[in-house]
C-alpha cells in the first residue's frame, strides 16, 4: 500500500512539470478526435441521437485540450533547448519547427470547438442545418487529427533518429541460403571375382627348343596270351 501511495505522489508531482504534461496530452488529442469522429459517423448510420451527442462532446473536449497542451509545450521548450543545444542542436531545431506548426494550426482547433459547440446546441437530427454541422464537424475533425498525428510524428523523429529515417544494418535483409538436396548415394556395383584363366601362366616353350632322347623311349609291348585257333567250318 505504501508503494501505491508513493507512485500517486510522484504522478501528482510529475503533472506540475510542463514537459510531462505536453507529453501526456499530445497523443490524447488525435486519439480523442479520431474516436469522437468514429462515434459520430456510427451514430449517423445507426440513427442514434444519443451516440451523436456523445460523439460531439468527445470531439469538443479533445479539441479544447489543445489549449493546455500548447501552453505546456511553450513552457517546456526553453528548458529542452538548454538540455539539447550542445549534444543535439538538430533535435532542438526540429522541436522548435514543430512548435511553430502547432501554433500555426491553432485556428483549426478553435474552429472545431466553435462548430462542435453549435452542433451540440442545435442538434444534428433536427434539420438540414444540424446535419450540415455534423458533417462539418466530422470533416474538420479528420483534418485536425491528421495535423496532430503529423506533428507527433515529427517529434518522434527528433527523439528517435533511427525511426525509419536512416538505414540500419538490421534493415538489410540478407537472402536466405538456398536449400540444396543432398546427392543421392552412388550404388557401387559388386566387383565380380576374377575368372580363372585357362591359359597357362607361363608362355609355351617352342618344340624346336626341346630335344627328345629317343633311346630312352621303351619299345611298344605286345600283349602275351594264348593263340586263338582258327575255327573250321562244319561240313
């Protein structure tokens, strides 16, 4: 509980700082106007007078918040110049130019407040004049929201130099390596066993080079057995 109380005290002390006040109100301006215009257009299509009235109130209050926002921004500007004039003079120059843009478009916010107030007094669905006021509020609200978002973007560039303004190494996408299929394994053919050669290993010796000793060859042997008598024919 003590931590919660300390946070609330720090927040109240932060509201007294004009730099924090303008940072807190800046996104509320364009978000509130866009939400109010969306509610107003939805009320037209649904023919809901209460929704249209609520939308006009949201747009009027959000447009009126431009006045305290501009005062807080002008009050915080001298201190920010002292902080960043040495370390980042380009940031100070960009902040000053954006402040001048907010001041130059102040008449659009004032006109939106006036048109929204008249539309609340006359009503949107009573006659054609109220209908025209509702359409003018929606169109002017979109124009003002566009300016508010643009100025917010300029501040974001000043305080975030790498906000898609400069090429960073992380932005350079390297092509992914192509996936290559692994080569199919080559099926080795079985090696057939070497066939036995019918030819002799050594070269044949010519017959002329061989001398045969005929005396060593024994004579042919005649088989010895009883002599066969000739058979006489019978008379």
